[in-house]
């Protein structure tokens, strides 16, 4: 959940948490939709996810606001290479002379040479939207890229960060365990938790199954691996820090089971995509009402319209792949 700024002088798009962690609203899509994280330890820094090229000025401003220079950044970590998480990596790295890019081995080539990454995004979103939302995507010199392995530990000024291979949302996804804060930086593996849906019961969460590598069984296994660490918090990209992890896991997995059951019940025909969207809307609306969300159906539909569309596409690709 969002923590009000305890540090005077920080920009209004930066929230300071405990443990040297800062949530930076990247400004992508709408307020409090897309986060990057700045971790500060003993005068050294790391970014986890970057947002898009348009987010880079905010990230550099956040760094300056905590009294650090660009050459204090040792690590830029991409949880995975989807452009709302890593579209700004190449441009940001140009401003950070000492930083290494830390990326899943399946994603490294796409951030070194982003041609295929941009082509894939164009297939999903269209060329005009890719240009508007992301701009020109810059590659990163190969010698500045470090590929992780499952269980690898990388230290930020002595602070251990442990990388877990967590497929399910994407095969090029890892999550990062920070023992100092007893929290995971989860990218999209542990889903989406928009602050508009917070109630007296706390945060709400939902799975994200966007194209093109949704794998429900792998996703369940990844969630189980995260839970085994007994984290106090999740630092999700969409959006911010949330707690009560066991409750959120139950909420997440219940919806995931319903989404898979819905998908398997539908015939393979031209009407399947729209049926998936309507079914997903019904599943999540029911969950939101049970959570105590009082927003109108129309407002909920507005906030989740992009997710309904992309999740339906991702589930459709999974259905076609498993049927082949």
C-alpha cells in the first residue's frame, strides 16, 4: 500500500519507504500505474525496473533528490523485458556510467539488441502506440550486461539481492529477494495491485496473463517459491508496496484458477476473445466486490480495460499453444 512521503524535498512522484527503498511513479499510462524502485545502501544505488524512455527524467530526479549522483548507481535490474518495465533501460544506462544491467538470461539479448523486442511489442500494441508510449528503444553494450542464474546473489554495497527464476507471466522473468527489507521485487509475477482498489480489507491483487508466455502451472510454482521465503511485503511494479502476502496469494491463486477454468470452457472460434474478456471482467468484478470495492462497474471497467484486453490475448495464445 502507498506510504506517504516522510522525507522532505522528494518529488511528489517519489515515495520513501523503510529500508532505503523508494517507489518512483514512472508516469506511464496514469498516476500510480507503473513503478520503478530505487534502493539506496551505504551511498550506493540500484534501480529495479525503469518504466519507459519517458520515465528516465523522473528516475534521475529521484536519484538527485536522495542526494546521489549518477555514478553511484551500481545496478539497473530489469525484472523482465516487457517495455513498461524495461523500455527505458537503454536510455537510463547512458546516464549511469558505472552501472551494470542485471537481466534474466532469456531476456538479455533483447536489451542488448532490442529489434525483436520492439517488433513483438508492435505486434501487440501497434506501431503508433509503441512510438507514442515508448519512443526509440536503445540497446545496452553487451559488456555491461550481467545475466542471472537461479539463486544467484548480487550485492549492493554488501546488501545481498537474491534472484529467483520465476516463469509464468514471462519466461524471461526473475524476482528479487531483499532480505534487508524481507520483501520481493516481483515485477509482474505476483500480479497487479492498483491503489484505486484498496479498501478497509487492505490491498487487492489480480494475475496478469499478457502475451505471449503465460503458463499457469509455472506461475503457481513461482508463487509457491516466493511464499517459501515468508516475505513481509511485495514490491510490485503495478503498483507499489503491499503486505499481507499470504492473503494476497490466496486471492491471486483463486482468480488464476477461475481464469484457467473459464479459458478451458470456451470453444475455439472467432468469438472466443470477446468471451474471454467478458468472463475475465466477471471474475475480477466479483472478486473486487467481495473485497469491498465500491467503485461503479463503469469505473472498474475503465481502470481494468487494458488488462482485460491484454490478459484475454495472452490466455488465447496459451490455449492455442497447448492445443497444438
